[in-house]
C-alpha cells in the first residue's frame, strides 16, 4: 500500500529547533510534511534540504491543506497565532508542543504561568471551538528528539495527552512515523505531567528518555503529579 495514502496531512509552523527536529524525524520515517514559517524562502530552502517528502507553503495555505497543525513557536506567541489564523484553524487537530518557560537569569529556566497550570490549559481557551487540542512532541529537548528517534533495539517513548479519542490514532501514527512509541498519559488535564518540570518530562522528574516498559511504570506510579 502507498504509505502516503494512509497519512494525515501535517503542517509544521515555525522552523526553529523543535520544528526542524520534528520535520526531520517525520521525513526519516517516510511521512510527508508541509513546512511554514514567517520566511517562505527559508521554508523552501529547508524543504529542499529535507528532500521530496517536504513542501514549503505560506502559513495560511499550510494550515488549510493539513489536518494536523504543529505550531513550533514560543508559548507567548501562540495566542496571537491562534487569533491571526482562527478561520484556517477551524476543525483542525492542533498539536501543542509548547513549554511555558523563560530564562531565569541564572542560567536556568522558570515557569511563567501558575505552578498548577499547564501551557495547554492556558492555550485551550484561545483555539477555535471546532479545533481539537492535543499535547505532544514537547516532552524532550530538540537534541534528544533527534538523537533518540528510531532507537535500536528498543524504541523510546513520546507521551501525549488528549481529550478527544478520535484524534488519538492520528497522533499515535505521527509519533510512530517520527521514530518513537506513543503513550497516552490521559486527558488534557494531564498535560502538565509532560511539560517542563512535570514528572514525565526530560527536564522534570523523568530526567531522561525511556522505553515503553519504563514509561508505563512511571505512568502508574507518578512521583509528581504537577502539584
Ligand atoms: N527547543 C526545545 O528543545 C524544545 C523542546 C520542547 C518544546 N519546545 C517548544 O517548542 C516551541 C518552539 O521552541 P524552539 O526552541 O523551536 O524555538 P525557536 O528555535 O526559537 O524557533 C521558533 C520559531 O518560531 C518562529 N515563529 C515565531 N512566531 C511565529 C509565527 N507567528 N508564525 C510562524 N513562525 C513563527 C520563529 O521564526 P522567526 O525566525 O521568524 O522569529 C522561529 O523560527 C516553544 O513553544 C518551546 O517551548 C522546545
């Protein structure tokens, strides 16, 4: 069967560290990707570098064409992005990779929303009512996302959170195509666990990438539930 015929169309918007890492992994896994950023020429250059599975589009066109939208832009820019593109985002699955953090001035990072809130819970208000939000692809730093994709002999896990069970198979397919095993942590109220400082984040209590067996034990024995 032609693999591209079974794929959901995915648009990656914002081609910095994480956008490039996700795009590269998906292409390595044989997935088509639509790339967009504020600089169309830079998107076209990246698409050329990544090969024939990548195409570059202007942002609105990319969103219109795709079913799954992955905005890889800073947490603080996302609300504006949702407002500006609200018509195109109607009915789409929006994959939130963001972490609500900023430099703390001491070489580290601090959370910029309330301790008990997740980026996803804050952003949920701003997306079109007909769009579905999923938290995924933000659990690892960009370097680990690249180095640990397609791990042998056992794959590593990418956690995801979603309320809408209809989106799950599409997200799982995307995570598999990007070289990881998917693991559902629960509804969007669990998103805090897979953001920076959460118990299932590389830069939280988890501290590393894990296999499915290790991940499942962490999932049922949370050492930290974001409280
Ligand atoms: N880096 C990581 O290891 C990592 C890991 C997990 C999650 N995340 C999350 O991923 C998101 C992106 O982080 P990053 O490290 O990849 O940031 P980054 O390297 O600074 O890249 C962000 C990109 O977004 C673009 N951008 C900003 N506003 C835009 C808009 N309105 N429309 C289109 N493109 C826009 C920027 O383009 P311009 O050049 O035009 O400004 C830039 O290329 C953040 O929410 C972050 O919390 C990052």
